[in-house]
């Protein structure tokens, strides 16, 4: 079994070697999301663009379960791998795949059932784009099970140090999604339905490719059908770590959902602008999110090997690289904002909103690079409730100031993108206070 152990040698070398494929994979994912938005806007119009964009925050509620519980299983596997317990690695991985598959099926059913009341009442979607929104989301939801499956396999591979593999799967998914988007939306004129089906097919192919790779590459993960069984003890360990991570992301989802509602209240032009702004904002967040994932595995392996103090040197080296990368991306977004916006075929009103949005977040989001990577330390040391608390505080603050100041003469609509000044500042203070306290070192080994 050729895997990468991160418990010896210079931390920054392991971290950089691990993070680059994660970062490249995330970049690919954002690129195809961006191309998807460009294609929908160009060939189906601004209403379709707004419909697709307004589904994002609520759809993320279900992806939070996939990401959180996959990460939870990955942390458990990483600790067992660091402890060289291959029998437990195999058992936990097989149970994790079964658990996430079942959860994915249930999520698909739930998403379809609650879609109309969610977008009608919770998000207050404009009546002129409501049916387009429901069409896209319901067809998109059919593919959730594949996203759950892909996430758990990727988490297992990352747990044993193989972060490069996810890059290959995302490359397959990204290229296929763009091709299918052009075929279904641009050629066959299938609109938002075509965009959703293109996403489903690409996710399914990515999941199948990931499973085949794992099976062929690692004899340890060549499971027999009878090994996919419901192990309550294993699932409890996964939930213990994964639930706080999922809850953190669910809090983020609900916070963004309320912000999206505030956006929708300003009309379709603002909705279209916010859709594009969020797509670009994701590029600014790539480094901090990738380093969070990396530090979770790095911390899990080192704690499993009994090297808790080694984590601290890795943290400082990670933060320096994270901040440098974020500064570089922010500079590009600031300088090229107008040219970037032109790609999305926005109206003049939407484009004006979007330019303000991008210029502000290019500065504010640098703060995220200073504290989000530390979430990985907390997750890898079985303190994943802390990121949830931080997220709740940060998002709660953002939502509160958004609704307080959205009609004020002081900020008005600009609070939609300026709320991060308040929320991210609070997140920074809470995160660093907990890290400096050293409490994350306690009870860090999974029993």
C-alpha cells in the first residue's frame, strides 16, 4: 500500500505536497462551476442565471452532510492509519461508504420534498423565476447520492495521504460537465434542466472513477460485499467527529440562506449579481479551505502517532503559505474585476453591483486565510465542535448586521458584501483564542 505518512520530516514539505492536489482539485471544481454559470447566463438568459444561483445556499445544506460526515470518517481513518492499525482502517472505511450512501439517498428524497416551500417561503424567490429554480434544484438533487459517494471515497484516500487522486476525479468531472453543459444548454437549448442533468452525470462518472481507482490502487480497500455492513460502533465514531463538522456547514448554509433572502429582496438584478459575486468569492477562499483539509489529515496522523507537539510547527508554516496565496488571488480579483464580470453577460445594473461586491471581498476575505486553516487542527484533534461554534458566531453576526443595515443610509445594499468585516473579525478572535489556550490538545486521541 503506497500511502504518504506525515508524521516525520519537515512539516511544510508534507503540507505543501498534500495541499497542492487538493488546491488544484478545488480550483477545477470552481472553474467548472464558473463555466456552468457563464454558459447558463449566455445561452439561457439572466433569469436562468438567477434561478441557478439562488439554489446554491439551500443546496449546500445537503452537501454539508456529505462533506461533514465524510470528513469525520476520514479523521478516524487518518488516526488509525497513523497508529498503523490496518484492520481498523479497513473496517471504518467500508462502514463509512455504506453510511454515506444511505445518507445520500435519504438526502435526495428530502431535498425534492421540501424544495417548493423552501424556495417559496424561506428564500422568497421571485415568482418569475420560481419554477426555473425548482426545476434546476429537483433535477440537481437526484445526483446528491453520487456526491455523497465521491466525498467519502475522497476522504478515505486523503486520510492515507493520497490527495492527488481527487485531482484526477475532479478533472474528469469538470471536463465532462463543461462538455455536457455546452451540449445540453447551448446546443439542445435544454436550459436549467440541461444544466442540472449535466451536473448529475458528471458527478456520477466522478464517483465511479473514484471507486475504481480506490479498488485497483489499494489492496487494503478491495472490499467484499459482505464487508459493507452497518457497524454501530464505527458509525458512532464517524458521527462523533463528523456531526460537528456537518453542523458547522449547516450553520453556514442557513446563514447564507438568510443572506440570499436579503439579496432576493433587492430584485433579480441583485440576485444575478450575487450569483456571479459568490462564484468569484469562492476562488478567494480556495487556499484557506484547502489548508483546512490538509491540516485535518496532518493533525489526525500526528495525533495517531502520539506527536501532538509536531502539529504546532505545521500550523505556522501552513498559515504563512495560506496568506501568501490568498493575497495573490485577491490582487488578481481586484485588478481584473471588470474583465471578469464581462464573462457572465450581466445587465449594466447587475454588473455595477457585482463590481462593488468583488472589490470589497477581495480585501475582506484575506482575514479568512488567517484563521480557517486552524479548523483543520480542531477537526483532526477531535475538537470539531469548535469550528461549528465559530461558524455560528461569524454567520450569526453577518446575518444580524445584514438585516440591521440593509435599508440604512449608512450602508444600504452594500451590507450584502460588507457583512464579512463583522463576521470574519469575530471568527478570527474566537478561533485564535481557542488555539492559543491549548485546549485542542486534550482528549485528542479517538478511543
